[in-house]
C-alpha cells in the first residue's frame, strides 16, 4: 500500500489534555484526556473514551520524547469507533516553527 502522507508517523505513547476552542477562538471548559498513538509534523492520532466531533478545534500541549512540550491547535478530521473506544485523527493547524522542528528532529533520531 502506497503511503499518501507527506510526513512519516512516529509512535508516541503519552497522554494529553485537549481544550475545546469555540468559533471565536475562545477556549471553553470542555476538556478531554486522550492517549496519543502517533504524531507527525502534520498531525496526530489518539484514542479517547468519547467521540470528538469532526471539524472541531482543540488547544493542546503535547509532551514529546525529550520531555519538551509542544503547543498546538488541532482540528479533528477523522473519528472511528473500535470496541467502544474512539480513534481520532487530527491535523495541526496552529504550531510554531520551533515546535514543528522539534517533531522533525524527533523523526530524524527515530530513523537512526
């Protein structure tokens, strides 16, 4: 099967908290704790106990392998139910170049 992604997925086993953003970009007090399964420069995959709506936005802080924290805004683009849990795919829509570079460096070391 041909890989269609622009950026390679990397396994990342961390728990993060998502904070829902409403239409005005203001955070609402809707938090979700999720288990991250993989990350790439362009997005993130994770499991949660409840489904998150496709097209919604969340502010998140992701601790990467160096224990550094990457701040990002994500958009939910896919939700699949598997055995009563929900697998999500999300794209990064707001991330600093510095934080994106941290993921690139992670990928380089992961490939070695």
